[in-house]
C-alpha cells in the first residue's frame, strides 16, 4: 500500500465485522460494511472466489421479508429502525427480527429478553468491544425493544463473530443445561465453525453465502410469518454484489431468487449521513481561498502508520477545478461521513502516527462504475 493509494486502506475500515469498516472501495459497505466482529479493524476482502452458494431449499415460507440497510452504530439510523420495528410489532403483529449477528448472539439476546436484569446484555456488549456495534446507541436500541416490544424474537444469521467469547460461553450454557442434543447446540457449533473459517481466510464471499443460507434456514422455520431484517447496507441491495470481491450476489440479491416479490428492501444508511458541517474553515486551492465546511474525523488506527483522516467540502469550487489533471485514484461516496452531490470538491487530510500530514483533493464529477458512485482525485497546487 503506497501513499498514493492510502485511501484504499481506509476502504477496509468502516462497516463492521471482521474487525469492522469498509474493506470496500466498492462499498461501505462499510456502509456497510458490515456488522460485528472479533476486532476493531473492518472486514477485509475475501481471498478465495467461490461460486454463489446454491442452497437447496423447498420454500415453505410464505411471509414477507422487509430488509433495511444501515450504517452500523448510528443513533439516527437506529431510531428509525426502532420506529419501523415498533410499527410492525404493534400494528402488523410481527415478532421475528432478523439481525446481522451470529446465531448464538441472537440466542443470548432471546434469553436476556426473558430475564429481569441486563447482565447478559452487558456480557454481549463487552464482547462487541472494538467493533462498530460497540456503541451506547446499540445497547439502548436493544433495551428499548425489550421494554416496548417484549415478545420480540431475534434471529442471528451472520457467521460466528466473537466465536471464542460469546460463542464459547453460549456453548457452555447449553452444556450446563443438558442441551447438547438440541438444535441450538448444533447450530451454535455450526456458527462457530463458520466464524473460524471466515477469519482464517478473510473470505468475504464465503461470509456472504453463509449469511444467505443461514437467513433462509431461519426464515423457512416460520411458515407464514413475516419478518423484518436489519443488516449493513452492503448486504441489502436487491441488485448488489458482495462488497469484498464484487464476484457473487450479495445476501439480498440471493434471497430475491428464492422469495421474489415477497422480499422488500430500503436503505437507511443515508440517514446517518444527512448531517450539517460542524464548522466552516478556509482552504486555499490554486491560489484561491474557499469556504471549507468541516465534517469531522475518521479513526484509521491499525492501518499502516496512519492515525486519522479529516473531511472538508470546498464550497463553490467545482467550476474552478474541473479541468485540472486527475489522479488514478477514487474514493467511493460511502467512505464520506456526509451526503455527496455531483459538482462538489473535497479536501481530505491524512495524519500519520508521527504527526506528519498529507492532503488530497477530490471532485464528484458523476463517476459511476458498476453502480458505485465515486469521487475522483485530482492534482492541485
């Protein structure tokens, strides 16, 4: 990874799961990106390319699936998700909420739902440390569901993140309660094995296929019940591909082949980016001074020798720079903390652990490759 392509190492940052973020210069993935994991780094691209998982299934389920894509750990997004779930729960009679968590984590949450304290939730929350879901907003989201929608049943359909903490502890719980012959025990062992395999190879394609197969397995148990699902937006596009390799259809794309018009989706991740600048600075570009709206800082700890990057939008600068030489480097819209429109200019400052700073400039010129919008780096004095 050279300095000219440092933006690509941030592409492995946001979304949540193997160590979370967006391994993505193709999607956040994260906006994606992603979900819970065993460490603070984001999901990395799968190294082995596998064919789409062909899950043999006779479709018994006749209910509807309502999938919502999110940016993990964002308060505004989770408020909207709770609002949607509460409406489905109270007005439509739904009880089954599918989440981008491991099977055993969801089962622990189901035990917690029937307990008179938050001890189990606190244990799970501690296991999430270093991931995008380790946020007080996430904990509050689940606590509100327990309080206001107490008959909710969680279904975790991701591979076995935290298999050596949450997974191991849940397995011990089942053994202590003489449940080694139960379906819960079998599926917990399977999820743990999926987690070990995924993390041993950083195989995002394997994960996408397993998420699909696990979802189908859980949904098929429910017959005519309709469900709501909350996943990173990289997994919920009906025409999307896996974000790590773009070689197989993403989870929702695969599910659509099974359930057709019974599958519905909506991307809520834009809610998280509908923000105002926290201040307005001044940046000089090509000898001209521009008002520069500041949108905050993103931690890059763990990526080479970079500490963080900061984002500015240079107001009314596009016409002045649109003909400047371009660099063979792009930054996808998903990697910005704010919404992007065509005809804008951005300054991004990268600060290294030694205190040195590098600044790059990008424009949103409408560049779209395979459905992924990106800003284009350009050269400026």
